């Protein structure tokens, strides 16, 4: 685990007194070097800052982001281009432990400084004013500001904190972020637990390779860890790093736990199933024949995230309200804990699977720690844009420091379905095999990962033609696939609103006209109802229809990409693109399905018929061959909406 103090010492020696005239690291002020550590940790990839490889002559690469003292409470300023203009992070760095009140005051001071600058720039310190003058920051950007306080303590919250605007980052979080090895499956490096008042302690040593202990852990200690290891930048709590899912939010479950803690904390042990911890090593410290402490190393809670998170939430709310009575009650709570010493990764995975039965896990949860899932997740979210967040386990949250468009949020299940519909042009499997894609098929002996459906998508073999389709596609190609799905949803909403409007108009005419004309309007209503029904069930067929054009006219949009920024910033352009997609692709899909289901009474049955894919794809080819104008319409669409 990286040591922040070592980095501070190193960076102080490298940059002390620089740049000349307005040093960002002053003589005998080693705390100033902590700002460089924070800059590199939080924004190093984004701004291409690797201080380890820099020399003193490279100070200009970092000084353009750091405000030399005196700084009016703002140490670092980060400007980003954003879909709504520019966005700004204002960061204050403290190489000390701060209280909730200290944190709140520091953030408030930053916000007041920014407001002062917007009203009258001359009222703030010259160093900050000069740095801000090199950016495009203006009053119109006020709503796109985020204020971040970094300190060395463990408190990462305060009462009244503005979600999405005010953020607190601890030294622990910085260390975890810097520890690249842990970023795949993060785990807690080391913590110490005290045994309960009765010193109950059972050792299980049937297997010398995998010993285990059974003990009771104080609920207050667990709550402290739940708060300490909530990692806002990673978007998850690393205490559950090797769990198959994050804590699922269940308010009723929490309310029941909170009620027990307040009214009968000693009975929490009886009502709760306890937790399971996997550690690579542990030590027990004895005194007078009793276990006094247990030290865990490289550990993760693989069952009990719900319980632990609930205890953390209870403590957090109590501390924000300064409710000492609730805190005292929490200290009376004990939780049964199994601590397993395991170093084998496959065995860890099996334990995680078989220990998650209280809230039934899905086959997708079981796959979440697989190498190919982690490779794809990091490949999509890391690096240069486009960045895509693919949830691989329930309860995850997207990292807060990555800018994402609305269409760039997905799950590995949705990704699998869309890949089958678009890249592999098989809407039947996309629709019908959703629940089977992540199943382990023990009958298959051909060497598939989990099963054939999963293998075709997720097989990871760098440089091997046999790898899954998702590893053959670039981030931009996957980005377009997700955007096409988003366009379908938006255009469907638009089209169904139009269908409803026409149905209502026909119903109004029925009420006005004589009997001889009613059948005409009733027929119109029936037709629009069927079109509406098709629109609601044709998502994967629409995606396949879109990729039919790309397959038949590959040169039309070669090396071209959608104008994503214009779509999200220009309402007129957005509406034009939605309508363009609707008229060419969604309507075309609906017309094709309507033609091939003319004698089919049940659309849902047709969609789930394996033969339907072939019938539908043949219909697309027929349309593209007969209607020569479709190629020109497609090229016009590309011209208008891509670049």
C-alpha cells in the first residue's frame, strides 16, 4: 500500500521553492507537497500528470492547476469541457485530520470565495485570480461547480452536505485510488478488531491451508469501517470489494435494524445472521489466555454488506445529529463474524457464491469477479473518451470523477443483449436468452467460459480471433451501440405519443359520426394499437434493423461518429436526430414486423419464436433491395447527424 507521507516527502524534495517567484511548495512547508499528491491521485490520468516521472523543470505542468499560497482557501482548480459548457472542481487540501465542522467551514469558505470572484474579481487574492483568469470560468458556470475537501482523517460526511456539489475525500481513499493493484478487486489492507466482552473465540483448523475463526465483532467497529472505506471516487465501498454485489438499499430492512439498536441492542446478535470475512492473513493477540485483538490483513466482507452498511448509516446519522445516546446503543451491538483465511482466488470466488443466499444472488452476480468482466469494465470506464460505465454487480455506482452522457450508463446484462441484437444481429437471443447468458452450463464440454452465449460475447483472449465480440469492438463502436438503444427509447416515446394522439382523435370522430362511418375509425384505432404494441416490443429488432443498414452500406459512415455533444447541448438538434432515427429506423422496423406478422395473432409469441429472427432479417434485406431510396435516406441521415 502506498504511503502518503513518503510521497509528500519525495515531492517536497523535488519541487521545493518552485516555480521561482510564486512557489507552490514553500521552504519548510512540506504540507504544500500534499497538494501535488492530491492533484496526481485524483486527476493524473485525466491531465496526464505522472509526478514520479517528472523533474523539477516540469513544474509548469502542475503549477497551472495549483494556486500558490496565499490562496483564499482554494488549493487546486480543475477545468473540464462538459456537455453543458465547462465544469469546475475547486479543491482544498489539508494534511491533517478535520472534524465535521472544520470540513463544513472549509467547503463554505471555498464557495464564498468563488461567489466573491464572480461578483468582484479584485476582492480575491491575486494568485487565485490569475489562475482563474487563465480558464473560461464565468457566472454561467456557477451551477457546474464541485467543491472538494481532502484531509487525512476518516470523516467523509457532514450534516447538510450538498449531494453532487460538496465532496469529502480522505487519506484512506487517496491511498486506495493510488494502489492500482487493488483497483480491480479492492480490499482493506489491515484493520484491528477487539473481541466481545465474553471473549468468545472459536478456532477452526480442520484445514491447515485455510484456518478460520468465529468471533463477535462490535457493531460500532463495523459501522466505523463502513464509513471509512466508502470510496466516492471508485463509486463503491472497498470493504465489500470481493463481494458479488454492493449493499442493496432496503429502507424497511434498515428501519428494522435501527429500531433494534435503539430499543434492544443486545438482541441484535440474535436477530442477525452475521457476516463472513475473507482475509489473506490474520493474527490473534492473547493476554492472560484470552483473545484481546484480531488483526486482519487484505480482507473483504463477502457476506453481510447489508448489515454492515446499515450499521454505518446508523452511526453516520447519529454523528451528524450529535446523538450520543444512539452511539452508546450502537456500542452495545455485536455481530457474529466468520473470518476465513484464504489466499486462493478460485476458492475465494466459490466461498463468495455459496455465502450469498439471504438475498438470492443472480448468475450475473456470480460472474462479476471474473477476469473478462473486470477487463471489460475497466476497459470501458478508464482512459480517454468515450467513457462507458457498465455495472457488473448490483448496487454499484458510477465513479464520481468521470463525465458520462446519459446513454453511457449500462449493465453487463443490457450490454450482452444489445451486442447480440446489434453486433451479432440476433434479436431472438437478445430477447429470449437474457436469463441464460450468465448461467453456467455444466453440460457443455467445448471449452466455453460459462456457456456458448456468454462465450461469444465475453471470451477475453488478447490478440486472438476467438475472443468475444465485445473485446473485438472499440469503445467508440460500443458507445454507438448504446446510443442507438437510447435513440430507440427516445424515438419510441415520441412515436407512441403520436399514436395515442391519433387514437384519441379517431375516438372523438366515432362519438360524432353516424353508424356507417364508425367502422372506418375503429379500424384506424385497431391499426394504431397494433403499431403501438409493436413499438413497445421491438427494441432488439430495431437495433438489428439499424445495423442492417451499417452492414449493407459500410462506406456511408466509415470513420464517422455521432455528434454526441450537440445532441446533449442543443435541444433543436436533439429533436431532429430523434425524429430522424424514428422515421428511418423505428418506423422501418415497425413496418417490417407488421408485414411479417399480418397473420400472427400474438406479438409476444412471435417475438419469442426463434424463427422470427430469420424472417425479420430477410424482410430487412428485401426492403433495402426493393426500395432504392433507402440508401440515399441513410446517407442523408449520416450527413445530418454524424461527423
